[in-house]
């Protein structure tokens, strides 16, 4: 069975889906980030890496060629990407639904990419829903 994010893309034409409420920098530090589950981090900015250099899980990658959004899988697993960004003293956590939305983040001089994570949409259960904040 093929996996797809086409419904999410249709509902979010901006190409972004906020999956956690924004945090201030002190909240982000206090909480150790967004505490996402079942993700694999593929990029850490020097701002969160604390080693003075950007870190990439895969050699030869840059932020510009780090990933490509796929709307549908060719098999039964679809990899999606979550980006944590700093903008206007707020840290945001969004699922990237289009390459254009990601490029817009990269070209926004007032925005800093802090981390990028990848995860499967489904793997025994819906990992997107697992990482979304539930309003109380």
C-alpha cells in the first residue's frame, strides 16, 4: 500500500504544517527542544550543536540539497521532514509539505534553520499525529 501526504498538502497550501506550538528560546532550552518521537535528526545548526559547526548526518549534504519532498511513496513507507526554525525570537516546528516552502525558509534572511529531522509517516502508527501537539 502506498503512503501519501497529498491530503495534508491540499489542506495546507502554504506547504507548511505547524506540528508543535512555537516556543521562546528559554522554553526551547528548558524543554530540550520539542521532544519529537520516532525521528532521525539529519541536520543540527551550530546554534544547537554547541560545537561551533553545522552537523549533517550524511556527508556531502548542505541545507540546499538536504532532502526532497515526496507526496507519495513508491512502497509502503514515506519519509517526511520536520524543520525547527528560529525567527523573531520564536522557535517553530513544522512539517515540510513542499520543496517551495522549504526553499522559502532557506531564503528568508530573518529565519535560521536549527534542526531538520526525518521520519516515516506510518510505521505501526501515524508518526505525524504522534508528534502533533494536541490543544487542551
